[in-house]
C-alpha cells in the first residue's frame, strides 16, 4: 500500500474550543493561512467547516483544515462567518485530500475543489441556480462558416450548440468542448446562444420504480468470496483490500449486493463506484432494486466497492489526475473500512498487488450455472484480403454467423473502437490527407453531418470537392468507423434492424436508454458500437459478438497497448452467451498470433498476466516502477521544446542519483488543440518522494507565460 505523507498528523492540534484555525482558501495561493476565531463562533468551527474569511481586501471562502492552540503568525485577523451547520468535509476526507495532493503532485486547492460537493461550493458563491445553454434560434451552416473566419473558437462552440436537442449545462458543454466561458458569453452577446437558469439538479432516476429483488442462493465459489468479505467487515482495521477476480458472468455483482446488505444490517453504509455513465442504467436498477426499502441515511462508511477496477475511466484526465480506484484503497485505509475491487480482467497493478499478498485474491472461475465461456474464433484478415482484394468489413465467416443468428432470432453485437464513417480523406494523386489544423491527426468523415471532424479538438470542416493541395479531383475515403459498419451491415442484411451506439448517435441520455431497452426487448437484431457497448451489459439473447478490428488498440505507442487489447477482447467477448445458448465470438485481426489475442482466445488470464508482467519488468514499467509523465506544451514549438529541455536539466540537479528523468521528446500526439507538446517520462519506486521533488523543482522554475506544464502521476495515456 502507498505510504501516507508525514504531514498528515494534525490530530495533536485538535481541541474542543477553537481560538486559532488554519484554513485553505478556495484560491490557488498554495499556502495555508491562520485566522482568529471570535468567541461567538468558537463552538461552531471545527476541522472541515466552511467559513468566510477576510483575504487581502476582500472576503473569501475557505475550509478549516486544523484547529490550533497557538499560531506563530503575526497580525491575525478574525474570521467573518461560518457557512452551513455541519462541516462539509470530514477529517478523514481532509487527510485523503492531502494524500492526493502530495501523491498526484497537485495543489491542495485543486484537490479540495474536486472533493467538496458541487452543491456546497455553488451555494456559497451565491450561484444556487445552474446555467443551461441552448441555441437562441435556428442556426444555419453559413452562419457558422462566416464566424469561422473571424472567431474560430466561437464558431466551434456554435457548431456544438446548434446540434443540441435539449438545453445542456453550460459547465458540461464547456468541459466537453474544452472552450472558455468567455467564448460562450460572446455567442450570447451576438444573440446566437441563450443561457437559462434552472434551479434544481435532478436525480436522473427520481420517480422511477424499482422492483424489489432478494438475495439469490450463492454457488460455492460465490459463498467463499462473500465469506472473505464479511470476514473483513468484522475486523476492517486489519483487513487487506480484496481483489475479486471473476470471469464475465460469474456473479460478482450478486456478491457486492449481498456484502452491502451485510454492511447495512450492521447499521453501516457503503459506496459503490461504477465506471462511466454508460454502465449505470442496468447496474443502478440492480442496486436500487435490491435496496428499494433502504433509507438514504448518513452512516459510518463501512465498505467501498470498486466495480470494473481495471477501467481507464477511473483515471481522471484533469488535475487532480488521480485514479479513483487507488484513492478508494487509500480512503479505505484512512477510514478503516473494507474495500473490494472487482473485475473480470484485473489491471496488472492490482493483480500484481494480489500476487504479492498486499491484496487478498478471491477468484470466481466459473460462469453462473456452469455456462460455457464463449468460443473465440480468430479470423485472419490477411487471408481474407487475399481472397477479396478489398478490405472487408465483415469477413465471410462473420457474415455467415450473423445470417445464422438472424435465422434463429438471436442477437449480435459488432464492436469497433472507432467512430465516424471514413477515418481519413486522402488524395490519390498527391497523397495528402486532410489533417486537423490544430492537432496532428487526420480528420474523420462523418456522414450524418456530412462533414470532416477532429475527434480530439472538435474542429469540423467542409468536405472539399477537389484536393486543396494539388487541385486534382482525386479524393478517396480510407479507413472506416462505426457509421460505415452500420451502413454496410444494413446493406448486407436489409431485413435486419441495425442500430449504432457511439458518442455520435447517443448524444441524448434518453437515446441511450431507449436503444438499450429496444435491444433488450428484441426490437434490434444487430447492435454496432464502440466501447460504449463493450462492458457491463447483460443481454441473454446475444449469442454472437464480432470484433471488427482487434488491432486498433494494439498498435498505439503505449506500454499498456497489449493489456488494453486483452481486456477489451475479454470484456467484449463476455457479452456473448450470457443466456441459455452458448456464445460465439469472431475476432478479426491482421495479427492473429499476438499474445494478447491468443491468451484472450483461450480465456487464459494467468498466462497473459505472466508474459505481460515479464515484459513490464524487463522495461521497468508499472507495476514494477511508478511512472510520472510531465507534458510541456505551448503554441510556440520552440518555446515548448526549450522549456522542456530546461526542466529536464533542473530535474537532474534535484534528483541527483535517486531518479533519472527521460529526455524531453515530442509527444506521440505532437500537436493537440493548437499546442505543441513535449513529454518527459520519469520512473521510480519511491513515488511520494519523486512526486515531492518534481513539485519542488517546478515551483522554483519560472516558465514563460504561454507555456503550460502538467504532471501526471501513474499516467494511463502516454499520448
Ligand atoms: P458479473 O458481474 O460477474 O458479470 P453478474 O453478477 O452480472 O456477473 O451475474 C450474471 C447473471 O447471473 C445475472 O443475471 C445474475 O442475476 C445471475 N446470478 C448471479 N449469481 C447467481 C446465483 N447465485 N444464482 C443464480 N443466478 C445468479
Ligand atoms: Zn483537432
């Protein structure tokens, strides 16, 4: 388990009545400040309280992090008010915040921002209502293009707004488009967009009825796993985190449900973490159904469940860049509660912890009712290509299998991890591809909007008639995405109902639920989709899964490429044969002999794990060493490069012989959203110390204003 930083021992400062307090102001000042507490407020102030304090010549909101007997500081000022009745954060959560701050090299203020419930923060700044955005009127394409020349960012945002079918939260829209508030304000000023205040945050499940379910009778393996968890619940102080490794359909969720029931019966509470929004409808139903009668009372936290612990969505891609799974493990230690990590394809990190005895490994090797694991068939696309000469989206074998399922009224899932229609537009005369002006990637053609679009920055462009580089009428579409798979399949099987599920087709939440419902009730025969359909879904009538191209994930310049491929294949395959009829999976690939594919084919997790671990050890990669990835970016290539090189020199000085930073190298994704990016990769075992040295070095080094530096500890993406 990770070491906690020493500075966490604040307990000695605590006392019944507050005279002095130490606070963290909601601003990036990187420092804690002391204040006096007037007699009248003393009873109401404790660690975790939200207060208002004088700061410079204004007043500011702050969180109390310690109650002090003495303060060395001079000229202390009294606090102005206490906000709310109860502390917003418990002492344990504050301790967790400090850990996150040190471990992930992130200013504590930013960590606090992510921990404090949104509602509390907003209520205090007087922003009780939420702002929603919608188009002010119908916006036509010409208008967007006109704006494009003068104000490209506004055009980009307008484009997104014009496609909205219902008002969305302004904050969400800006986050998704990575654009600024001022861009939005400008559009409002121009009368193109409208903002509306709405008062309530609605629970998406409010008003729904859940049918109460009761405990199922567990099989022997499940019983054993549950016993291990309840045993841990009896003495959580000494319990190790539990890694529940159960093949897809082995009944892990049923174990969570019964373990949570046990915690609730002791009057304790539980938290369940489920990755990404797309998993929730089905899962939420199962949980809400089981605990239909349970009250939403605050209780002592007793257990944390992290489902699909290997999921990359647990890793935050914005500061603080923490991994929610690892934070859950640390939180469990601080709060002395039990933590269960569950997965059919555990991450190498967690599995390695289990093998070393840091975690307790609990295994479910069988599907419920001894259902067979699906039969995996590998289709060698190289041979297919020799037969057909053109790149086939569906091999002959997969086509035959789909036809067979249609005859039997069984369902099929087709998986491709790439959106759009064609992945690039090439000139067959001069070879030029249409690239994004802001990013170093090709633009993808989307048929539903009849435009080219960048999947990284959202930039869109009209489809040129002739090659803009050489002027020849020789443009060809190359590569394919889900849109094309959908239309091809619909073309080959005109009688079948085909639907697509990806970020483009599922912009509305209702669309997502509706499609799932129609698929479940058999109104859809073939579902085509991206990773949105890869995990967690349970459809008994799906007996065939086709993986259109297994190589996509494999060839990313990233040490996790193999792991991701193995996980993806296993998870997608796990969607097949969950009912009475055994499932079949077709994996189309140009590299049929790659280890990830072969081990996944034989459902051999242990074998895969062994060989992958050997590779990681040879290369000093996680889980053997921690990695810290520093990205230096700027709109000026030279300045980004120079800053990165200077930083490497300074890091070398600070590290001495302890750690060795890699050279500053152009990132695999060299240009993103108009910024040139350089990477520095550092590896080391003592991560707390490494993080601290990195932070100290950076704090001392002034960077030019147009250079941004980000630090990612335990990075998931190396692009
Ligand atoms: P996992 O989460 O491991 O993929 P699930 O918990 O979704 O597996 O279980 C797969 C299916 O088996 C579900 O429909 C679930 O209701 C059912 N199931 C789980 N445990 C049992 C059991 N002990 N007896 C009968 N059915 C079970
Ligand atoms: Zn782009």
